[in-house]
C-alpha cells in the first residue's frame, strides 16, 4: 500500500480539513491511497466531540475579534489550539488493512512524538489517563482522531516553539490546571519548525512506511 507524504506548509484549518476529507473518501471508495498530511495552522481553536464552548475561557466574539478562528470538528477530544510554531500531522490510514486497532494506532502516534522529542534531547512520556505526550506535568503534544469505516483522520499536534498565550484562553483538552510546554522551552533555546519537521517525518516513515 502506497502512502503519500504531503506538506501543506502553513494552512487555514478549514482548507486542510477539506483536503483530509477528500483523501478519506478516496481511500474508502478505493479510488485513492493512504496519505500523511503535515502542516502548521493559522491561529484556530478546534472543538472536539467531547467538549465545546464550555472549555473556552473567553467568549466566542472576543476570541474571533482577537484574530483566532473557532471551528467545530468531528474528532474526539475536547478543545485545543493550533497555531504557528506547532506541527500538525493528519495520517489518513486504513487501520483494518494494516491490522491495527484504534488503541494501537493512538499508542503509535504518542510514540512518534516521544521518539521525535528524544532525537533532539527532550524526554517526554505518556499518561494513559490523558492521551498525548507530556514533560513533567505539562503537555507537549496532543492527539485527537476520528475513524470512519476503518480509515483514520485528524491526528497529532507537536509544540515546537509556539507561544502559550492562547492556551490561557481555554481549558486545554478540557483539563483544568494543565501547563503547556514546547520543545524550544524544554531545550531553553531557539528552535524552528523547519528544524523538527524532517525528524518528525523520518519518524512517521519509520512507523507507517
């Protein structure tokens, strides 16, 4: 099975979501192949199926006036923020054909972020109670997926050098008192997404081919 790696650069969330859905439908009906989409988003809060505006700590008009979009999504999880300095990955994979359960798939997404962080000297870990990857009590990377007829979409978000200001406008993933960190913060040095993206892509290829 062929898997195409697609780099969208910096994209609007809604546009990237439309690209995802096209690949999902093509894979389901047999007219397309698997794909892994890599991107950074312009500022946006996405609301998952397990949460909504109750996890926003500011009103929708205040947030939108500040230049941050709010989008309802069909993925699992609660609210999260995407913005420049964060690498987002959307694997569109046929889990049944790969012989992979949803739980195994989520474990691999976490391990991909853990391995990528370790490559540049950051020790991250998983917490089975709260999906994603952590450094101490602060979240380094998030996971929110959806599976439709055995095809995965949505995926992971790894914080490289993003500002944490916008996370103070929400309860990240619906959890109160959660800190947000980034690879640059943990290393205490400047780090660009272009430094991390090749390492992350290499790790994606290692696990997914």
